[in-house]
C-alpha cells in the first residue's frame, strides 16, 4: 500500500489579508527583533547599505512603468536581508496603522534632534552605534 502524501497550505501572494486585529505590543517586539538581528549578526556596519536597497525596491515596486532592464537592476536581497525586509515592512505597516488610529504615545528624551540625526548618520555610515543607542534608550520618558 502506498504511503499517503503529506499536504500543506500555500497562499495566493496576490491577495491581501483583511480584518486583522493585532496588539500594539507587536510594534516594539518587531523593533526589538530587528535590532537584535542587526546587532547579533554584526550587520550594524552594513545596515545603511541594506536599507538603501530596501528604498530602491520600494521605489521600483511603486513604478508600474519600469522596463525589463530597470526591473533587472532592482537590488537582490540575500536571505538575511530578505528576512529583515519582511520584518521591517511589517513593522512599518503596523506603525502606520497605529498612527492612523491615534495609538502612538509621545515619548520625550533628553537627546536633541541633532544628536538623533548624528546617530542616524553614524548608523548609515556603518559606525558601531550600540553604546550610543543604549545611552539614548536609557534617557527616554513617556509623556502623556
């Protein structure tokens, strides 16, 4: 007698999941997972390049008039980058919906806009900013 073949589900990638309710806890959880991925895998020095790839992919996806040559020029992601892209894009969707539903809570910090901008530039240039991020996180206060 032949063994029964195992079946599994696949999904129609052209469709959108609707009517999903998700706790806002997932926003900070995804942020933590993304940060951990970047820091644990020692990717902090290339994260700027990776996010630049993400921007090019998003721009290409938004342009229905791309030629085949332009489509071929869209950056390809390795497995780690694809995982990060998936988590980051999901995070962005959740943050957008949270803002749209007025679920954001303003947080004050002693850091200045200039310090935040410098941190962002340092991160994009590949500088090790782990200590700076921890210093910044320790100065956050919730404001209601």
